C-alpha cells in the first residue's frame, strides 16, 4: 500500500475485476467508483485478488435471524400449512427468549449477518424502519417498495390489492407467492393476476408452485421471482427450476431468514449451484446485477464508473470464485466507499479512511471489524463471531462448501 496527502481517494490497482478482462484498476471517491487518475491518495495493490460488486440479498426478514432455526420433520404442501404448524414454536423457551430481544437489535443483527457474507444491500420483506437510514446500520435496505405477506394470509401485513395500488410507480412490490407444491399454491398466480396485481412492479418470492406456463406469463409481464432454494427444500421438499426465469433476466436469489433459510447468501449460492444447471457466472448475476435491475437500484450490482462503491474483495481463483467461498475467505467488504470489515493486512486502509476497528475472529479467522458494529450484545447473537478469544474448531459455524 502507498499513500499521499489525499487519502480521501483510494485506487485499487492490478485487480481482477468482475465483468472485465485482464487486470485493471478501480478508483473510489466520495462513495462512488470513478476512472483511475494520477491523483489517487492511497494505492492498494490487489494483484492476487478479485473484486466483485457488493452482493444483493433479494429476500430476507432481517428481524427473524436471531430466532432458532425451524426444521420440520416432514415437508408441507404449502406455506399456510408450515405457518400454522409453526405456531407451537411460540411456546418454545428459546423462541420466546429471542423474541424478547428488542426488535431494533434483531434488525441490526440480521443486517450484520448479511454484511459478514459480502452483502451490502438487502430487500427486507416487512415494514420500513427509520433505523435503516442510520449511517451505522450495517447494510443499505431497499426503500419505497410495496409489500404484502401472502395472498392467503390476511392476519399479517397490508392487504394485497391495497398495497399493490399504493406502491409508488416504478418501485417493486413484493409478495410471497406459489410457496408450495399443491393446487392451492399452483392457483395463486392466476388469483394475483385476476386482482390486477401482476405487472412489471411485481416481485414474487419463492414461486415453487409455478408451472412453465406461469413462468411465461411472468416473463411477458416483466415481473420477477426471488428464488430461495434452502428455505423451499427445508419446508416444502422441493424448489423451482430456475433456468427459464434466469435466462430471461427475471430471477434473483435470496436467503430468507435463518428461521427457515440459509445461513447467509454465500451458502445460498452453493445450494443454488447444487439444484440447478446454471453456471457460476449466471449464479453470480443473481446476487449482483440482476437483483439491482429487478429492485430498481441500477446504481448497484456492477462496477462501472458512477456506481456505488460497494465491493467484495476475495482471493483470485478465477471468474467464478465467489461460488464456493465461505465468509471467512473474504478479504474485505467495502460499503459506500468505506471499509467495513476485512483482513488485518488492510489495517492501513481502515486508518486512512478514518474507520476505527475492533479485532475479531470470524469462523476462526482473524479479521478487523468496524467498531460501530462491535457492540458485545450484537456480536453475541452471531454464531462464529467473537471480539475476544479465538474460536475453536468445534465452535466454527461452517457447513461443507459446494
């Protein structure tokens, strides 16, 4: 690393950059990417690294990630069955203990979970919270979006037709749809369309019960689907076949919360590869450029000049490196041009950016975490993360990689 007097500008040099051939340089200035100039204040050599855009999680319930994971003994026919069966969990002491935590803490924990897997932007499927605008909230959250929980679940969230009509023009409207394998799930797209709620704003979550004809209707309407294979397989024993929607550019990937879904978006990428024939490049598109377009956030998901300086820096193992990495493999995560967490080798970058850090261990690996996220109460909620002693191999939260 080298630095002159203008440390406000950072130039990342000799990196393998996602979507570009050869080794190039990126410049960060005022939270945006720009064309490299001779006036860069800090120069960081990344010749052995690959840079991706900050990842986008197109579906999460941020406030549910601290709840104990729900693992049913048998698959359900639709989402209404599993939600009904889940009600008994509200008498479970561990669930009650988690729900007793302040919602603001649980939201912050869900955001930190995402940040630790390279996610910098999340579509939170619930009400907007003012704390999402705080400068120290760990991720950016999709705003001005409409939402309904599900067509047949009026007990929670806004009504379907009303929420669709109240969604601002050009903004996404999100709904759990066709989350099942039975006729009830199969019929939901037709019912949605009959109420005038199928349009280019419509973003359907799960879609397990969609037929090929349904997918053609979605593509023709310029609507989209968010695929959450881990949650689908655990609850329903099945997931959608993603190829048609992916090739049409109408598919994104989401984790759902840890209540039913993947540990994080890197784990979900592994599951997506195991249950599809999509190449690594297309899978990466489902967590970068594609959700940015579907969610109306075109300044994200790519590394062109003018884009948000949200970056994930990893060891360079080829173009498809991201698929198969664990979160501890990540070298640095940058959000709005500022380092958020990363390897100790980048300590000078944190210092130059004016970001205080706290040493932590993430799944047994030493890292530096921006101190604004190092509240011990928050850290205690995240498995595999500690700011005190190294984690032993028995404590590491890490499934076999794909």
